[in-house]
């Protein structure tokens, strides 16, 4: 694995992790943006009393939500709580909004509590679990809050001062377009008001007294770069970021609340290049046309900017906004279209390690002879069948004499050598059977995990097969099931995850595969553990109890070109609903797993509009 590709995986994963912190809280950002646009003294409905909402939301609510989300991504609910506590320390430790600090404090708090929980696992006496859980969060949380209060806050204050001094230096040298190199990144750190009112407003007011206008008022306040970013997400984004971008664009451009677009850059940091180039272009147009405003626009709405344009200078001002928007949009569109929604941070680390060397399986196989491996999920139909198919092929290619099958967790037996389950299901599997080695994965299509397992098995002394006599589930016994062409639906409109799962269940019922209540078991299954298996694919299916609703074996394939958001940055372009009466579906599932094993192939197929071609690919 070359270093350049390793770096790409890590950078993309980092952006996705940021997205996981920011996107769940976009609604809160919009609520704050609406309040700000309406109630500040220069807003559309000035109200001093209601305006008191704005500062606490910006200073406390939004950073705490981000800190909670960051901690939760790392260590679940406990991580979220301690992430918020840690974030409180960094909020109090500075005088500016602590969004970047929250993105550090939240995950850090989650990481610490995760390590602590692992350290004490199995060592707490029965009956004391709740006591230890609550006091550990309280004690560790306050220690971390004090640390971030003392360390991170002052560092951010220093960074703010350095940025302000840098902008002043560029201005004094006459290199105004280059100010965007400092201004745009500083804005994303929520230092926009400090820069605008602390640096550019004093300079602009002095210039207005001499010339009647100043372009300093349009360096930070130009809405073009932010509009370009949001338009790019509207046209080329995916999932919730795409769906929320239009509302954010209205608040940003017409309401003048530029902070609304900052999270969209934070979840794809490379977009900072787009706003820098857009900002530089806007400043350059203002310099060339000698345009400016007569006062600082507050809020930075297009209406406020137009109202403050000097006589005869409106078109020049609008030209700078238009150019900044177009340049940002073009660059941002290229970045968004060329990037992919990759694995979350932990999955990316595992993938990188798996490409460099055999991945640690968190279990010493010793010299144990492995004869049977079972990939298990709740119902033993979709996710586990896909995973078993991928692993079976790799075991076959390695010429290992190992049987690979899939089962439901309730059907696990003690004679199995290795049980592989999703990390959320491993505790249940361990309660069911204790003798087998239990391995956990993050998604059932994690090719790097299976590669590392096969490498470990080979180095562990498992014998090669002399002849190809392996069992392949029961594929060879069951070739009666045929994929129905009417079961493939193209170009579905993006909806919420829950709505999409209901659509799958309803259509399976319509085709006579399941009863009308099966969709409820699909939703219940999703609550227990996600059916997103990786590589932009989800496999909706019901719980074990839902099997009573299965009438006939059947598979439906829904294509969503704009994706369905399954949370934590996971976007599914295909939902493959599975109902299995027996094992007739295994052959089709095996073939589907071959198709979706490569991310690039799924990305090609997500926009395919030829039904015959997709039918041939999935049922070959």
C-alpha cells in the first residue's frame, strides 16, 4: 500500500468523521440562524428580548451538541455525555464560539471513557455497575473539562490574534485578494465576526470617510463563497447534506447568516480551497472595478448589501458576488463529485492497517485448527449471507480447507470454530455460544477484514485443500430461486431511512414474499443493529420473530441515485430487501455480493437506468 493512498483514506475518513459530528446538528444551526436573522438589532424583526436566545445558542448549545455527537461516535451514549462535559470546559476557556474546540473535546472525551471501560471490563462486582458507570463519567469528565479549560481555550485565543495580525499585514502590503487565504479559513473557525468587526470595519470606516465607500466591507461579508458551496451540495451532494443545503442557502444568502454554511465545509475540509479561490475572485473584482459599500452590512444578507451599495455602484457589487459564487461553485462541485463517502474513522484505520499487514483480530488463534466459520446476523438471511459469500470466495482462492456458512445467532452451536458478527451483535452471539472464537466487524462487506482473517488462517498452519470439495452453504442444493425482474426498481427518490425501509417492506408484501406486517419487523431489526453492510448498500430484513411473516423466498432491489442516509455518514445507493423461506436465495445473494464487493462498481451502478443490464448483472 503506497503512502499516497494511505493518506487519501485517512483524510477522507477524517472528513467523514467531522460530518458525523456536524450533520446530526444541522437543524440546531438552522434554528440559531433563523433567530439571528430575525431578532438582532439589524435583523428583519428586531426584538431585544427574543434576541437573548442568540448568544447562548451560539456559545453553549451548538458546541455542546457537536461535542456530544463527537463523543457518541467514539463511545456511544457514555461517550456523548463525557464529550459534552469535556466540551463545557473548552467553551468556558475562551471568549469566542468553540466549534473547533468541541470537535476536539467531544471525541477525546469519548476516547478516554472508551479506554476506561475496556480497562475495567469484567472487573466490577455485580451490583456496582451503575455506581461505577456514573462516577467514572463524573470524575473523568470534570478532569478533562479542567484540562481543556486550561489548555485549549488559550491556544484558540492565540490563533485568533495571529490571524488578525496576518490580515492587517496583507492589507498594508496592498495584497488584498490574498487576504482570502487567511479570512476564509478563519471564518470556518467561526472567527468571522471578530475579523469583520475587529479588523475590516475599522479599516472600512476610515476609508469611507476619505472616499465615500470601502471594499473592506465586502471581504468577509461577500455571500458568494458560501452560496457557491451550498449550491454545489444542492446539485452534487448526497443524503441529508444535499437535502438541507437549499434551506441553508436561503438563510445564508437572504438572511445573511453566513455561519450556516461553515459545517458543510467542516465535513469536507478540502472545500476550503473552493471558498479561498471564490473569496479571492470576489476581492479581485472589487479591486478592478473600484467597488465597495458605504457601511458594514449586518447581517450579511444580499438585501443589506444592496441597500448599502453606493449610488451607481450596485452592479459592481453584484458582479463581485456573482464571480465569487461561480468560482466557488465550480471548484466545490469538482471536489464533491470526485470525493466518496468512505468508512468512518475506526473503519478507515482498520482498512489502512489491513492493507499494510494482516489486521489484528483481537484474538490469538494459537495453533487451533479451523474447520468451520459461521458469519451470523440476527435473522441469518441478508447481511450474514453477503458476508459469508465474500469470505467463502477468499477462503476458496486461498485454497484453505475451511467450511464457510451463514446462520442466525439463535442457530449458533458450540461445534463452530469461528463466529463472525457485527460488533453490535457480538455480545448476543457470545451469550449463545462460548466455545467458538468470536470476531467482530463494522460492516459485513469489509473486504480488508476478511483478507486479514484469511492471511492469519494461512499463517496459522491451516492446511491447503488437496481437492475442491468444500461445501458452499447449500448453494448447490438450491438453485430453484430466480430473481424476478419486476423486483428491481430504478431511480427511487431519496427519503428518510425509515420511509425507505417501509417502501421495501411494502413492495415485498405486494410481490407476495411477505405479509403486510413484515415491514414492522424490518424497522425493529434496524433499531437493534444497522442493516447497512458497507460499500453503499443496505440489506433490509426482519428480525427472527419476523420469519413468521415470510410467505415465499424473494429479493427486491431498490436503486436510490441520490442515496439514503443510514447515519454516521453511511449512504446507501441500493437497498436489497431479502425474505428467505429456506436457503433458495443463497445463490442470488452470493452473486449480489460479488457485484457489490467493490465500491467503484456500486458507484457505477447507482446511476444505471437500463433495467435489463441491472437484471443481468444481479441475476447472472
